[in-house]
């Protein structure tokens, strides 16, 4: 158990979870994840490999075109990649393509973390999105080489959920706004899958903005081919 999450491992010789997670628990301690309350889940069946969606979540190239209705060219996200110790990666931005308002900050949140949002990948199939007032977490469940079952989960501090107008605010300003982003990605990621098996796809170089995408690819190579 960590931060309200349950991790399962069938290896009796595996190291303890908190040791395996490295410095992630300390890094996220001010969010008090254990005091978050799950409020909503959406499930999507997607015709693409789980890695395609994961890579899409950690690159910004597609945003100006695919999410152009939510994108302000004058205020780009300018993601910064964190140095991490353990099986996780993180990138930080002071701006989100979806603006939220109406809910208080997480009680006791670190001042720097309250200024923006983090996208975090916990290997291999958990993504955590954290802002100053909520957490989203994604579960990537492969259903085949070209099929993904994706869970989009929402959680808020218990004190926020207890607000009398909580449901009125989150329905339109949070759930619905973010579902628009998901629907736009649903329109492009299956096309990426089709293109990759078309016979004419060739991998290109990674850019400095694709730090985590590069790490994802290296992890797959290490697991499938071997680190040697």
C-alpha cells in the first residue's frame, strides 16, 4: 500500500514496495494522496497498443493541432523534466491546456507544486496527473497487441469532496472538460496504430522534448530484448 494505491506483485523475492518506488513517495508527500477520495471513473476501449497512448500522454507535439481548441500559442506548456530515482518519471508545467477553477488547493501542498501540474509515469502502466487541487490516475490495461482498456480515475481531497457545491463544480468544469481532451486523443491514437503497421513506418530520432517517451522505449527494449 502507498498513497491509497494497492500494488500487487507475484514475485515472493521482490523488494518492498516503498523501497522499489524510490523517491516518489517523498516527492509527492505534500499532496497527501492517502487523504484523496476517489469520485469518478471513465473507461475506454481503444484500438491501439498501450504504449502508443502512454507515449502520446508524455509528448507535446500533438497538442497545437489535436487539442487546438484548448491551446493558447501565446502561453505554451513548456514542460520541464524532473530528475527521479526509481521506476518513475515526471514532467512539470505551470500551464495546462485545460483550465480549472472553483475548488481549493490541497491542504498543506508544497508552494512550488501548487504553481503547476505534474504528469507522472510509474512503470509500467500507471500514470498520475496532479494539480494543486486534484489527482487523476490512469490505468493502462493491454487487451492485445492493438487493443487497450483505459481507466480514467478522479480523486480529490476529502475536504473538497465534502463541499456542498462539489458535484455542481466538478461535473462541467472538470469531468466534462477533460473528457473533451480524451475524445480528441481517441481520434488520433488508433490512426497512429494503423500507420505503424502500414509497412512504411520508420522510427525517427527523439527530441529533447521527448525525454520520457525515450525512457518508455528503452524500458520496452530492456524487457523484450534485454538490457545487454
